[in-house]
C-alpha cells in the first residue's frame, strides 16, 4: 500500500494555488459525518446508471488498498451503498468514497469512521441490474476525473489533481503551506491592508 500522507498533509485550500476552479468538486458533495479526517489517494473511478449501484459494489473488490472510489451515480434518488459495503471497503483498506449521489446507514458509517463524501442520505437502496463502467473517465461534482488522478478531500472541499501534474501541484501547495506557516497574523494583516488599499486607489475608490 503506497503512502499518500504527504498529499493528505496539505489542505485543498493550498492546492487551489496550483489548480483551476474546474478541478474542485461542487460543494454539494461534502463530508457525511463531523470532523472527518482529510483523505488523499488515487481515484478508482466508477460510472453507474441512475438508480443502479452494481458497479460500486463491484469496485470494492477491485480497487487497490489506498484508492479512493469516486462514483458518477447518475442521480441521488437511491442509495449507492450502505454500512456493510462501506465496512467491506474499509476492511480492504480502501481510503474512502466520493459519490455524486447518496448513501444510507450513515450511523454505521460514522461509528466505523469510514470517510464518505456524498450529497446526502436516503434509505431506499438502488438496484443491481445494469452494467456500468470501471476505471474510465467520469464526471463527479462537475469535475472530470480520470483513473489514478490524485484526490484530496476534507471539510474544506475536494480537489482533483490530474495524474501527470501531481508532483508539480503538490510542490506548489507545499510552498504555499510553508509560506503561510512562516507568517504571523500581524504580518499578514499588515500586508493585506496595504494591498487592499492599493487596489482601491488604483480603481479610483474614494472613502465616503
């Protein structure tokens, strides 16, 4: 199992320095239990037809330890997974789920502390009737996600780093994090006020 701690050590907000808005999922996909830990790992992508969860259930036996299963669910009318599916994924060292849809059994998931990011919960499960696709490009939260893209998710949001840019974007985020850590609030506040006043003056603002 590869160690992805260096990616999860940095907040999605720091990755924003190196990524365009198009690489951040819509905030409707959010953590489903409080104080969820930040997770990071390569995307194992799943595309399910609306109302059908067969391929997510197939993915938990095929994804590698450390992977994050990322799901294009089609809609949020039926639960894509429940407590047992999450438990199996957790036992197989899957890092977490990110689902453009809903799950159920959130109390079990929360008690097990399995990280799930989704749109919400609904008691009614989906069916298992139609084949979807695994490890193909999908759209989740408005972001096109390719297999093995690096995903970083926490309560701040979900960043998706294209596979070919992982090292470059991580370095940008690391430098931003170190810069912020080295600067006191007083210093930041001083520099911030100077910058804001300069911008206002450039735009012709006059105080009332």
